C-alpha cells in the first residue's frame, strides 16, 4: 500500500470547511465498504440520498472521484477516505476491483500512457504548404498582439510618469475606479502582466502610516524600468527579452513550450515543497513549488481551473517524485510545465540541501537573482534555522545572528499556529518565497531528513 502522512492529505483540501467535514468522515463506522489494490482505494459512505456515495482515490497519480454532487475537488468524502486510510490502514481489505472502480482507474492509466506517447500531430508528415501557412498565421497574430502591447506600454509609461510628477503622497487619495480603469486598459491592450502590476500597486496598505511609501516607490520604479526595457526590446539579450515579454504578459503557450525543441528540459527527482490554492475572480489558481534533488533547481508549476472545474492534483506536498519539467524561457528560468511524471510519489526521506543559514546569505542570493531578472514577482529560498516571533502585532522570522525579516501580512493565522505547534518555540529550517519587502513561509522541516510540514 502507498504511504502518506495525515498532514499531506490535509494539504489537498480545497478549503477549511471541506477539511473539517473530511475529518468527521474519517470514521470506519461511516464506511460499510473499504477496500484497496496496489493502485486504487475505494469505499462506500452513506450520504443524504438513498444510495451510498461511491468514493475512490488513485494511489499512484493522486486523484479522486466520488458520486456525490459536490463540485469541490477533492470532496469531503475523498478527504475522509484518505484520512481514514492514513489513520487506520488495517480497516481497508485487499479485494478485486468492482466495475465502477476498475473502469475509472483503467481510464486514468490509459490517459497517463497516452500522455507519454508521441501525439498524432508529432508523427504526422505535413505537406510542404502546411508549415509555411501555419508559420505565416502565427507571425501575423504575434505582430498584431505586439502592436497592441506597444500601445498599452506607451500609455502606461505616461500614466506612471504622471503619478511620479504629482507625487506619491497623492496615491492614498486615488479611488478604486482610478486603478481599475488603468488595469482594464492594460487587459484590453493584451498586456495582462501590466494589469497585474497596476492591481498590486492599488492594493498597498495606504492607510497604515508610512509602511506603504517605500514599497510604492519600488513598484513604480520596477514598472518604469519594465516599460523602458520593452521600448528597447530589440537591443536586449535574448534571455532578457524573454523576461520582459513574460513580465508584460506575452507568455508562451504551454503546448508550444512542451513541443519546442529549444526549450530547457530537466528530468530529476523533485521534492514537492508546498502548494497554494487561491481564488482569483472565476479562476482557481494552484501554485506548486518544487526543488530538484540532483540539479538543485527550484521550479514553479502553475495550474488553473475555471470556476468549479476540478484541478487534478498530481503533486502532493511532503513527497518526492521523478518528473520531467519544461521551463519557460528567461534569464533565471523558474516557472515550468510538468511534461511527464513517474507513477509513484514517495515521502521525503533524503537530506535536504543546506540552503542559506541566515538572512545575510539569503539577501546576497536574492540580490544575485534580481540583478539577472529584476521583474521576478517572487524568489524561492530555503533558509534556517529561523525563529518565529511577534512584535506589535506583526510576525517576523529571526535568524541565528539576530537579524529578522517581516512576514507577509497575508500569512494566515492558521499557518502561524501551525508553525508554533511544530516548532515548540525552537528554530526551524523553512521554505519561503520572497516578494517585495516580505517573506512568506510555506513549509518547514524539524530535522534534516524528516518529511516537510506544509504550512498552508
């Protein structure tokens, strides 16, 4: 049987309510049927309807299916089934897969197998005219979009200069409409990256004394540097051009990236360090953070789902997996697409890399990265040992030299209490992401070889 920890299963919950309900369902008395094979776990649980809900979990490539009407993924029944499996594995009996289980798991195995095979398009021999026509259409679309982005960049450059000319002290007086109109115009100009940066500027804590001023200046300076770099795109090195394009929103299609013969590809055993699940308007955004065991490379895998469409969870925090990633181009490649993944995930048992012992080393590493790619929204690091402390209602992480870094105010109270419970007041090594003037702790380790604890 596959092995997971309760903390790893809890990290899969889409929200706190689902996790609470899942814990309540992790009771053998509520499941008249509990069985497993090497590849799948299943059970039947009585719900509000006449017939019991049929719940199953793929133990190889973590996924769920349930006959309940919930649109959450995983639903409370899926969480309850796996939590019960972790707590009382002896309550699951080996058995032959019933038809409703084998049909689902066979389709998943077939899907994984097909993903590893060359597509029909890759083996198709095109006629002489097909590549030329396709290339011509792609070039036209790229040119049209580039012209639209140029117009947006020119408008945003004037907008930024006007803000600086009138003075930063006028920013708190700007209405929500002021920011929204500019962000919407950047979306219309097909430059969503610029729209995001305008929204970030609008969300600064303008009514918290002077805490916002240095960050506003940093963001405006970064925005000005970006617009000026875009205006001189042809004069930049190729990898820096890729950074600028990605920052304004001219990203590469994921399928085109995977099929590209020149894209950077990395096969390694990756630690799954953390995962965030966020809601942005009608989108569910899943942010996965990985670290290559042999390569020493961080990687960031981003998944999206519209409204209630489930995201098939393949990367479980606290485990490691053999995988092949394809990186988006840039001077400091970080964001990647999962191309292939082994059919098993294991608990993290190997010693983790040393990372940075204290904030001085971490700051030097951060400076080195930002000097290469100044528009990175975040930089991942492993730092420690660190001690969590609170002063005047603000949370900080202090190193062994007595230096501290402020924690992002968005860090949840639940994560704060998790750190306290895990550490018992002692220093811990932490996986963090650094953005602006704050750090965001996403995972910790008690020793060099223990499985990581996911903080979100």
